C-alpha cells in the first residue's frame, strides 16, 4: 500500500513537471568543463556527464525527496503548507530569528497552493524565500516559472512577464536557459533581455546568447552589448565619499572562535541562528560575560539609536571594530555572523547579507579576504581612539576617519587596494571577478577593446636586476602559467612578485564538514554543477565522533553532492582532512582549503573561507594578491637531545619574540608573519619525511601566515608519492569516488616520478624576503611550549614551570590530549612506549585520537591500543577530537597539555588553561600528572630515543600488502593517463 501510494504521488509530480525541463533543451558541456571559460588552462577530464544528465538525476532525486517528504503534494498536504509554514515562522520568531529558506518540498507545495489561491503571501514567498542558483528548491521554482513563461502553465498571480521577471531574480543556474529561450518570444523578450543584462552567472550559456545574436536576435545583441558596457556593474551605486557608522568595538583580539564558537558549528549553515552564538563565551576582558544574547541586545540598542539619525534622516549602521580581528580558523561563518547584524539584505536571497564594514588595527588575512568576498568593506586603521557607541565618519577616498559630524581627525589609513571600491560596488570580490570575465568575453564577441570601467589590478612588477624569486613565488608563477627562463631547467621558473594580483590555478582543494555545508550552499549560489579544480576533496573529521542530527544529515547528503561534481568524498571515521589531502598533493602546485590548517607540506596552499573555496573548486582559479615572504632558516645539522620537531615549530614564535618581531599584547600587536608567506628551509629540513614536514607547515596557521612553503628533499617526496599512488588506487578498490579523479591524480603522481631529475623548484640565491629569521639548532636545548592561552606565547619548559600555573617545580596537569593534524603515527608509538612502563592507571585524564583510520589500524596491530587501554586512556575515533572544541571537551577550568593546533581561550574547554607541546612531552605530563622538569623529561625521552628507528617510521602503503594487493587490481585507462598528462 505504501509503495502504491508513493507511485501515485510520483505520477502527480510528473504531471506537475510535464513540460520538458528547460535545461534539457540546452545540453551543456561535460561536468568538469570550464564554468568560467576565461582561462587558457585545459579543463580536467571529469566524468562525461552532461548537465542534461545532471538535470535528470536531480529531477529523480527531487521526486524521491518530495514523495518521501513530510508535506507531499496531495490536496490535503498542499492545503496544509501555509499552516505548517506559519507554525515554523512563529517558532523561529520566538528565537528572535527569521524563518528558514524554503526547501524543494515546501516550494513544490507552495506552487500547488498557488494554483488554487490568489493570496499575495504565496507570491511573496516564491519571490523572496527560495534560494537561488542550483539549489533543489531553485530547480522547482525555475521549472514552474519556465512553464509559465512558455505559456504551458497559467497562474492568476503570475503573468508570463512576471514569470520572466522572477526568473531574472534567481542569479544563475536553472533560470538561465528559460531566460535565453524567452529572447525569442516577442511578448516577453524585452523583459528577458533586461533580466539577462544584470545576470553574470551565465558561464558557458554566454555562447547561447552569442549564437542568437549572430543569428540576428536584436535582444540577444542588446544583452551582449550591455555585458560589454558592464551595465551589471555601473547600475550599482558607487561607494560614497563619506560613510557614517556607529562603532561596535570589541577591544583586544577577536578570533573566529569568538565570532563563530566551535560548539555551535552545527548551526553555521543557518546564518541567523548561528549569529545568536556570536561573542557568547566569557572573555578575559569581561565583554558580555555570562550573557548568551548580550551581544545581540547591545547591537540592537545601537541599531535603534541610529534609526533616522544620519544625514537627511538616514539610518546610521554599525561598524565592527577591534584591535585584532579574525585570527584563527578560516570560518566564513564568523563573517556571516557579523554581516547578519551589520550588513544589508541581498534581494531575493533569503537569510544572507552583504555589505557592512569591518575595521581593525590588524585584520587577519583569511578573514580580510572573506570579508572582501562577502561584499563587506575591510579597512585596517588605528582604532585606539574609538570606543563603543562612538559615531565616526570614514572618508575612504581620502583615507581619513573623523569624529562623527566634526572635522576632528581620529586617524589616517591606506586601503589595501583601490580595487576594494569595485568589490564593494559589485557585491563582493567573487562577483567582480566573474562579472569582469563576462564583460571581457562580451567585448571580444563584439570586437571591442577591453573596457576601462573597472579599476586596474595593476601591472605585474619587473624583477629587479640581479634579483630572484622565492620558492613560493615560483610555485605561484607556475600556477599562473608564467614561462621558464630556460626551457630545460624547471628552476628558472618566472615567479609572481609581492603585491602583484594574480589568479593561480587551483590543483587541489579541500573542504571539511563544519564548513562543507556552507561551501555547498556557496557552490549552489555559484550555479556550479561540476568542478574545474583537478581534485576537490571533502572530509568528515570534525563531526564524525559525536554527530548531531544535522551532522548525520550532512554525512548522508554531502558525499553525493561532491562526487556528482567530480570530487572525492571521504567517509565519517576516516580521519582528519589534512592527513588525507596531503597524500593527494602534487609537488610545486597551488591549492586551497576551507580550513585554516590546509597548509601543504609539498606545494603551497592559501587557505580561505567557504565562499572562496567554493569559487576555487568551481572555477579552478583563485584571486590572490601575492604576499611578501618571511624566511625561517634552521642552521645546523642535528637536533639536541630531547628536542622534537614540535619544539622547532614553537621555536619560530620564540625566536620572533626575541627579535621583537612578534608581541603578545593585542593592542598595537606586532606579528611579522601576519599575511605573509612563511618559507622554511635548512639542512635538517631536507632530510625530513613529508609527514614530518607537515608539522612545520601546519603551524603557519597559528602565525596568521597567508601560506607556507617548505624546501623538501626530492628523495622524501618520491617516497611519499610512491606510497600515495598505492593509497589512491586502494581507495578506488574500496569504492571511494569520484574514481576517475582519484585515478587521474595517481597518474599525475606517476608522471612526476617518471620525469627526469631535478624535478623540484628552489628559491633563487638572490631572492628577496621581508625578514629572515635564523634559528640555530644548537641553541634549542630544552622543549618549547606555548603557554596558556595564546599560540604566540612560546616559552621554554623551564620558564613554563615558573608561569602563572606553576610554582617553579610543580605545575599540576588535569588532562592531556594526544591527537590533531599536528600528529602522525610516530607520535603515538612514542607515547605508547612511555606509557607501557606505567604501573596501574594515570592520575590524569588522557585522550588519544590518531589522525586516520589507517594509523589506528596499524597501531592496533602493533599493540599500542592495548597499552592505551591498560593505563585508562580514552581512545577517540580518528579525527579532530578535542582540537576544534565542537565535539568532546575537557572539563571546565582544567589545566591541559595538548598536541593540538592552537590554544585560544575556551577552545578545548570552558575556562581551560592549555599548554601546547610535543606528543613526547604530553605523554610525560600524563604520567607524572604535572609538567616535568627538563631533566625529568630528558630521562623519559631517552627511553624512546633508543628505539627511534622503529618508533618514528611512517605508513608507506606500497610496502603493506593489504593495500598494495588491492591497488594492483586497479588499471588506469589510457584516457585518464592522457588527461593527467595535460595537467
């Protein structure tokens, strides 16, 4: 009976969509073809699935979801839609937030109601509460409006012209084909023409419009002419000469944990709901202490004060102001929360805002970029004379800020780039890039010269005579298609100099699960049905261990979304994104990821927020103002006894502090690394394994560096790639998708291995760096920790014992965490060897979480999990565990030693005091229940050092039969090999 009922409901849905799907009338190039056809790079060979096939697949999935959904489409269900929606609206209003956007089921039910009712509320919902782009609800909306526009359906509320107008508000994706069709219909052609003039997300459909123009369609010609004149841009208001704001100031440092708390990560895609958590945690400065909604209350007070208080009765909006703003994780959710309170609505886009202004004495680079991408106006200026509630006048063209309504100067400033004016006007950096590309194509189609409407990004600088390029500059130059000075020598690669704007090709893009749902939404907004980046990978490391209901839904739906676009999806329980993504990298290439710790050990990555990550995945390129580089050079050949790579990681901020290049106070903070590329080299680095190198590159996130490039030895990379080819083929044998993408990457790795040496680029001896920091290995003679609660506050172990949580000899430790992306299998063996000598249980609470399921399996086979169990350790599912603080957490106000990435206040636990240290030191602290003295630590370390050859060995999958035997069954086709050879 149930199956028969579902079949009947599907037949009713099929009648609803009885007209041919608009997109099926206009087949598109294969998924993976260039959605942004302004690049010269060849597109990767993705699965040969056309958008027509994707549309059919989407129709089938939507049909299934609707027939199984709670509302359905029977008359009874349809008539209940408004009742259900009003109940939802009231429930959200009780929380002080707006309703959720309509999903596909609700949109279909809404349309059914509109067929029998002329209630204008229904039309308003269809117009304003359905997401744009390639969201499934947008598909339902576009399909119905297309039928109305063609006249195959009629509705008393929506005329043919109104239907075309509504299609024109949907930004791009499923609305484009019916709008282009409408150019042939005299009744609505002018309306369609107007709509397309202001639509930039047309991608390859540009050629359909041009074909109509070439065939003599006057309206298509008007559209192309409008695009060439950039009317989509010039029709928007310019940035005003004077901007007046009320200051909303959070003194000191605001990190993204403050703006988007990790325990609330589950709500990030729901922007209004997640914004309620902004600044909810107690801060050391007492800001909104103990008041979850105190932030919202204060914001609403100042918004109310600004109503009608501006010139001519205009409202005075708020500006977010801080000494240091946006450090930490690459969370667009932090930007979204600020913009929800201080931005403006985007017409026809529910629950998302743009605009606003963010002012900081220092704005973290990833956060700055995310603000740019969102259409906000980020400005660095001195905020020391601004206080909460002040009214200020910002003169962006003059570069001066004054006390509101007076000539009293507060400070002067210089914009990062004048292109910011265009970005704000266009609604963000990404719309500007896409729109400029569309305008350029239109000018070319009409035989016109390039437009001068937009501000110039600047001409590339000339390399000074006798100058050279750094390693990072060469990698980016290669990704931008710059030539070799000598075609026989890869090391003569022409680079990109600091300050130059460029759009490097993204070879590898990563996404994790607390930002992945937002990236998914951004991809839908971009109308992306196929990735142009060669490899895009999605992980589930942040939510797998303790999933909330919304996470379970993400685990079930996000993999298909990624794989149908040609991406690679991991599975819950597989482990940490970086530990997997690193094994998919190609040397000397460029990528990005939606996690601030996407810091490649080979090649270079520029991590970003979810919006820019979505753009990089879809377009295969990424906008970049090339940063300057800071060189850290380790001198000497050998580590001193007891010193680990984690100590070298912490030595970088320690030496910077000594040189006054890094300060701890947030006001007037100095950080030489902020916004720059951290480049690391040294004789000891050349011999490291790639797993070890990642410890160094990973920690560049804590330095607020834009990226990190490490000079790694060719032998280490060859060993790593040989192992990784086996892993990728094993993944294919295990049913991971997209299999073509995995095989293509394995083939690319083999091509690199087969190429003659030398294969790697290196910095020129004459390269110029902003700053060079030399760290002599012989001077690092005891462990280096980062004291609570600041990853910049690096101290020697002996000094940590004298700190605020110790008396010089006894610093009690309550909990210890060994895990995170900063660890590898060697760390867990080392800790296990120390723990094996413990009689009975530990006085501390010890958490153990290996980075991947492969590490966990190998440790189990070697007996280490039995040791962890013997001492009472709490072993966690491979993944991020305590590191982000959104899953399990340490006890309130606990004192902790952790191998995690950062120790911001409240990150691992409320009020917790966290020391960052090596796995070896963490294990000793777990055993003793306190920080050991340097002598005590060294004594324990010697027990591990005597077995170092067995302890510090890494997973080479090509030497493990269980992986290699599966990999041997996978044959890579000639077609895929040929595609890899083009990269």
